[in-house]
C-alpha cells in the first residue's frame, strides 16, 4: 500500500481531489453570503458600478493565484504563504504574514460565530418558534454552531466537504432563484453595459475603494492551498483555486446585475434587507425564511472552511517551532490537526465570550472585519511578489507562458494589490480629522488592521530570541525540480520548465486510477 494509505505518524493522508479544494475555497469565500448581505456595503461605494468593481478586483486575484499554484506544486506546505514568503523575502516577513493570517482568521471566526447566532434566531423568529434579540442568546447559539463545526473539522476534511457541498448547494439554489426572479420581475433600472465599465466610476478614489472592497469579497480562495499536503495530485490546489475564483466571479456578476435591476439605490444600501426582503417580496414569508436559512447554511460552511485552513496554518507554525509543538499534533487515526483546530476555535470562542463582558469588543471585531480588506490586499500582494522572487532565477530563457505565470502576472497583480491596500489606508485615514473608537471612523478602521500587524513584531522578537524557533535560522529546503516540458519530451538538453508541478510516479499513478470530478455542487 502507498503512503497515501499508510502515512508516517507526522504526515497527512493524501486522499483529496480537486473537487475537495474547490468546495473548501468556495465555502471560505462564501459568495452567496456576499451576494445576500455584502452587496449593499460595496454598493455604498461603487454605486451602479458593482459589476465593474468585481471585474477589476478579479484581475489581480487571478494573477496572484497563478503564482500560488506554482508555489504549491514546487513547495507543497500547508503553511502556504507563511512558508513561501519566508523562502523569498526572509523569515521576518514570512512570520508577519503568518501572524496576520492567523489574527484575521480568529477575528473572522469570532464574528462568524455571532453571525450564525443572529441568523439562527432570525430563522426562529421568522418561523414563529420564538423571538429574542438577546446578545447572550446570540453568543450562546454561535458557540453551539462553532462546536459542531469543530467536530466536523476534526473528523476529517472529506466528511467536512461533503457537508459543505450540501450547505453551499442549498444556499446557492435559494440565492440564484431570487436573483433569476429579480431579472424576470425587477423594474428598478434596465440592465446597462455601463455597469461593467471601469470608466463609469465618478473618480479614481471611488474606483480604488470599490476595487479593494470587491477584492476582500474574494477573500478565502487561498484556502484551497491549505490542504496541499493532503492532495493525491500536486496540481489539485492550483486547479481548485482557479475554479473557485472563476465560479465566484460569475456568481458576483450575476448577483450584482440582478440586484441593480430589481432594487433602487436606497433599497440596495441596506445590506441586511437585500436578499431577505427581495425573497419576501417575491415569495412571501416562505421566501424570507428560505433566504435566512440560506445565509445560515453558507455561514456555517464558511466557518468550517476557515477552521480547516486556519488549523493547518497554525500546525505548520507548530512544526517550525513558532508555536508550541502541541500545535503540530495530528489525530492518531483521522490524521487531522486536532490540537490546532481546538485551540484556534477556542481563542475565537474566548473572544466572543469576552464581548459579553466588554460590549465595545464586539464593535472592535466588526470594525476589523470591515477593514480587513487592507490586510487581505497586503497579504495577497506580498504572496504575489514571493512567487516572483522564488522563481526569478528560472525565468531566464524560460517559455513565455512560464514567464507570464510566475513572473509578469504575479508581479503586476501583487503590485496592484499592495498599492490598492496602501491607497485605501491613506484614503480612510485622511477621510476624518480625529481618531474615535467607532467602527465607522476612518482612522480607527486604518489603525486596527495595521496595529494587528505591528503587534506581530514583538511576538516575532520573542519567538526568535526567546523561543529560538528554527523557522528563523533553518535553511529553506530546496524546491522540487521543475518537470520537463511535456511538449518536448525528447529534448536532448533535458531543459526544465515551470509549466507544471512535479509529482512522484506513485502519486500520479494513484491519482489517475480514481476518476476526477473538479467542480462543486453550488
């Protein structure tokens, strides 16, 4: 039997396919929730240029994702950018990348737990079971959902993705039904080609702000790479990330166009009323109930995907000595990162519970979630440049396709995202003349995410000099060799290229013996 069936005590099982990565990524992006309650936030900035904002944001995301695909194939590590940035830009930048990803993931899980509680209680009210708006009830309900999500993640990725595919499918059916009905019955405005034009924005600052918010709504596609060590085939993560981004873009364009056609600007500006009120208007109370259930299902799937991705990142940090060795422990039979999963979820739960005692803390969490687009842009931008630096020596004399995939496009996409994040931070900071503890204060929204990064500096110093983590001193392992070009297998020079990932013959044979079905039932 191969290593996929009998892994070493410190290895994952290599049993996942492209479809599993697609489901994980789509669940983390959660496009149906973004359509249901997120379009209003973007519409407040982009106006009728919603589709154009999504098209602009997808370009650098796609460019960077191509670089991630090559990095995952040549350096498969569940730490992803935390490892890849270290190799290219040094351990300090790599550590801060990992720190930022962990911090944002925990803050999001805390927020998502509250969101599941709200949706559950809304569903109970809509169906006439009971009605309450108690913060305690919301928090406790969210904790219950968090516990169920953790159990599913510990039991295994395959089982988790099976549940996620059902939840995503149900939410997609409801949201797409509403959007199609909006096209058929909406009359707020005729569909216009100008909605898709980047030249329709009133000014450059509006274009930049809308693009960053739209890029944030793609956040989560990189979770397809978090299970790279569990893939039966080296190419799976790259395919899954690309498929998830394209599917998300199509859903966003359809949803944005349908809502612009059916809702007035005032109606669209209320993010919590969009999908629910449209469903109620089209299908009555049953439609509103279905919409709330769809939002709940998609949020639960998103939480589970976030736990899966986040626990694998902290596991990688445990292996490197950045975190304690207990973080790297795998379940003895299920081969899942049980300790990392429990601890990551536990910190998020503690944050939610603390919000009961310190009411303003929930506002801080909400503010970070609303302003995390800056961090997302910076992390993706650094990841894009990590690809360029990693493969810089292999680009000389390479094929044009390879030069574009790991050089030109990641450089352009990474630079664009870095500039977008920086410009939005500057715009938010200068939009007000004072700092205030307010989720809508521009300086507060800028200081929070940047402050989260700066807090990683003393943590990095302590980890390097007190914990003496090997991550800061150990030489990077050599990259897997680039495979020979399939278009010239008989080339006497044996010239290698970056055209595709390396994979061992046993793994390839094993992966080809099982039918592949890339995609997702969304």
